[in-house]
């Protein structure tokens, strides 16, 4: 039976490992490799029924990664560390002939602009090597891409408008915490908003566009337009899309803290000199704030993530909404996690199953919408992420033109 190697032992990895460990028939041995060995060891101890081998690894170092791959000979590397490690891990997998997946697109540490061009450049090499790379298989990106692919196959002849909506209506009772890695989260939110319209990428100042959106089970929340990487691949793979946008809700408390951090320079990503030592303010801030992997216990409330679509079917205008709603309490009960990390951590475990069993084994480098969506969406509910599709859904966005 194949061995897999998980890289990273944070909020998302702890959910993926929880799910992989429940399938000893498919994953009898899991190598868990991350920067901090103690975190790997602690997580491995949670699942004594499965052989989880903790290892220390700096995944920025390709030679170190290759040595570890050589030592354990996994068939798949699941990159659940940070986007900065994407390219070094893809290089190592290519050299070792091992399949690869991740949950976030590469961004250079010095430039908070994530784009797929760096990883798409590996397509031919992976094809020639006969190995599979799946990019962005969390929830958003990930399941949201599969929702669009599924809607394109089953509900529409053409999709024209796409709005991805993401709402965390939960409360952890703390003044401020991010639900996944703080540095990556704040880099994403504080950069300019971007969306696609008629083939162009439109750029607007950070958090300058918002709309009230009605989320199922939650009600109306203010959602802000931000850029998210799946927009880039979705407009490429579904060229009939005229406009594609991504919306995320933030509480007043979250925005108040964020603005204060920005105003005093704590979200800066460049090093400043502090008494002769270089200090990167955003990394310092991360050290002060709660670890997203430890937020689960007191978190309560809903998370809702979905895609709202408008297009045509058999000559008639049609709308559709595909979404998942889950509660933080359910995620905690299942895997000791909060729901945001849970939505991101369950899909990579399913993708690992689909790669090792062959349904998603396809040499090359793929975004999720390029793979058949049905196998993922069929396994999602039993894995803890139920989803629904509503046709002719009354779209919230007042600015979607009529067909
Ligand atoms: P965490 O910060 O909680 O965990 C990251 C882990 O990676 C930590 O264990 C960290 O080690 C480890 N790590 C960092 N650098 C290295 C390195 N050089 N070598 C080896 N290990 C390293 O982050 P999250 O779990 O919240 O997020 C993980 C990824 O998931 C991120 O890329 C994030 O963007 C993505 N994500 C995707 C979502 C989706 O839906 N697609 C949603 C949410 C997150 P240490 O413990 O020492 O810090």
C-alpha cells in the first residue's frame, strides 16, 4: 500500500492528517514532515491506530526534501505548508518522480501577488515525467473550482457571471485571530482587490468595494471584494465567463484591528532594523497572535462558502448557487479543528484518495476545474462537508446584468 508524505503540521494539515489517518486501508503509513518536529510528533500521537512517521524538514531546501523522499519513497507529497514552499516542493517531486498537491498558489515572499504562472510553467515537465500535480485543492480554491466545473457540466450551456462568496459567521471569543496562517491571510486581504471583467483584470484599492450578501443559515452580511487565485484559472478554463469576482465577509472587530495594524506598520512584509536585528513586522505580529490551529475549542457558529453563477441553459437565462455550510462545533467534534481550517483540510485528503486510486491520476499540472468534479463532490458529504446546488437561485448581487 502506498505511503504519502504530508508537509506542514499547522491548522490545515491537522485536519488532513485526521482524515488520512481514518483510512488505514488506503494510507497505512503517513510521513508527517514539517519545520517544527515537536508539532509533527504531537499530531502523530493523536492517531495511534495509523503509522504516522514524524520528521523534521525545511521544505525550502530541495536537497533536504529529496533526501526525505528517498528515505521514505512516498507516492504523493501533500504540501500543506505555505505557498512559499510550492516551487521547491514541486522541484523535489519532479526530480523524485512523485505526485504533488497543494492548497495555495505560489507567491514570492517579497511580492504579495499570487499568480499561477510560476506553477503552470511545470506543466510539460510533469507530463513528460508521468506525474500529477494538483494545484489549490482546499475549499477556496479547490471545491469552489469543482463547483464551477460541475455547474458547467450539469446546469449550464454557458456561464457568464461568477461570484464566489465566503462567510465566516463564527465567533471564537478573542479580540483578533486569523483562521489560517496570519501572514498569508493578511497579505491576501491588504493587497489591492482584483477581479476579471470582459477579459481584463480590474484593480481597486484594498476592501474598497462591498455589498450586502445573504448567506444561507446566516442571513445578510457585508462582503468585501478581494482577489483570490481561483479567479485566474477559472476565467482561463471557462472563457465564456464575462465577470468573475470573489467576496469575503469580515466582522467590524476584525476590520478595526486590521486597520490599526496597517496604520502602525505591523502588516509590513519588509524587514526593519530593531536594535541591530532585522525584524519583519508581519512575522512579529504572527508571533503575538493566536495560532489558528488552536482556535477550535471555543469557536461557535456557521461558515458558508459557495459560488453564485448566472448564464444560459437551452437558450434561457439561468442562475445557480452551489454551497457548503458547516459549523465550527462540528469541525471541532470531528477533528479538533475550527471550521475554516476544516473546509481547507478535508479536500486534500479526498484528492489524495483520488490520486492513489487513479480517478485523479493524470500526468501534468492541473487546477481543480480541469479534473472531473464528480468524484470529489461525491465523497465530500461523507467526509464532513455536505453541499447543495440550487437552480434558479435569486442572486444577491444587484449589479449582475440580465441576459
Ligand atoms: P499554519 O501556519 O497553521 O501551518 C503551516 C505549517 O507549515 C506549519 O506547521 C509550519 O511550520 C510549516 N512550515 C512553514 N514553513 C515551512 C518550511 N519552510 N518547511 C517545512 N514546514 C514549514 O498555516 P495553515 O495550516 O493555516 O495554512 C496552510 C496552507 O493552507 C497555507 O498555504 C494557506 O494559504 C492554505 N490555505 C488554503 C485554503 C483553501 O481553502 N484553499 C484555506 C486556508 C488555508 P511551523 O509549525 O514551524 O510554523
